[in-house]
């Protein structure tokens, strides 16, 4: 599935007040900076812009909203202004989404079938609330919204984008939870921790089977099977893992996260065991 050309704007300029004023972009989950997880999610963008006072790798543009700390809407506009040759679509991401890779794959998978009159696609959380900084927007629609809104400093994303037609995208297997407090950071760290025993088993099993262990993401497999089991189809969890592996073998160039998101969409047809 080909994603239409798009840019990426990653917002990394928040205060992190509930985290003691630290830079959320520099916090680490699973040994990786939150910003780097977001940048990995944005791979494939024509131009990637980070808005905030943080170190970025070569090839990524860095800018700030004016005035600094002017809020997410002002940050998104600053990111748009930093793109010299805009692509038709813009991926907007907050830097504090540890599951940014899965979130972005979910949005990209939903983009090609979107109706032509849609101004964008926005991921929703467990309560169906739109997450405006986990979204793909038509760049021209964003420009139109900002022109109509006037000065975005201190404005919420919802108020600036209120006039746009935005399609909700259910998270599927992706986790739209962000990191705002030390407790949330600890939960995320615990959820992505990789016990050494898991990796040792994977590497040993791959050696016996003649497989490349570097291509095996055991945490992703566990997230997928957990999602299937929580849907009530517990006996289908190992079957889902087998189907995912078969799909990757058949389509070696496919995005594993995209395939997992597609598989999660089939949960509605999975058999739910009857209660004894």
C-alpha cells in the first residue's frame, strides 16, 4: 500500500511541567528517546520538521514557534512554515507518543481509501476522543484553517481545526497514550521492557530455524497476540501470530506494523469463546 507524499511536523516544545520541567523529547522509553521514536515513525516523509529546543539528527529541520511555548497550534504552524516545498499531506505528531510507529502506520493505512472531500484523518483514543497531534492532514486544508483562525498562540488544536472535516481512525493495536507524568513514563517503560530471556530464546530459535533474529520483534508479536486475546478470542492469539508471520514471509517488503494493524481489523470476525 503506497502512502501519498507527505511531510511530518513533530512537536517537541512542551514544558513537561508534570515531569518536573524536563524535556519530554529527551525522555527514554525502551532505551530510545521519545523524539527518536517519533522520528522513526516519520520515516518516509518528504520533509521532517521538529518544533522545539532539542537536538535533531542530520536531515531533520529544527524550528521554534514565535513566541516560544506558544502552544501546539502555534507549533504546528511554525512547522508548516519551515517546509520550503510542501507535500500534499502533513503528518502531525506529538513527541510524547511512545507508540508513534504503530500510530503512524495506522494513519497511513487508512489514508488511501479516505474520501476526496476529507481534510484529514485523526487517531482516536479509547474514549473516541480525537488526538489532533496524531493525525494526517491535507496541507492545503491546514493552511486554510490557520488563515481563518488568526493568531494561534495559546489556542487549542481543536479550536483552530474546528471547521475541517476530519475522519476518526480507531487505534486498533496502536496505543495513543502519551507521557505526561512520571507514573505514565514508568508504565510505558515497564510495558516495553525486553527481558533478556525473551531475546535469548528468539536468537536461539532463529539459529535452529535458519532465520535472521534481527527481523524478529518479539514485543510486537506479544502486543498483537495480547490485542487478540483481550478481544475475547484468546484461542486465536497464536493463530494471529502465525498469520502475521505468513504475511511477512509472503510480502517481505511490507511494513510489519501496517500488517499488524490490518490483522487487528479482522478481530470483529474472530470467534469469542462461550462462558462456561
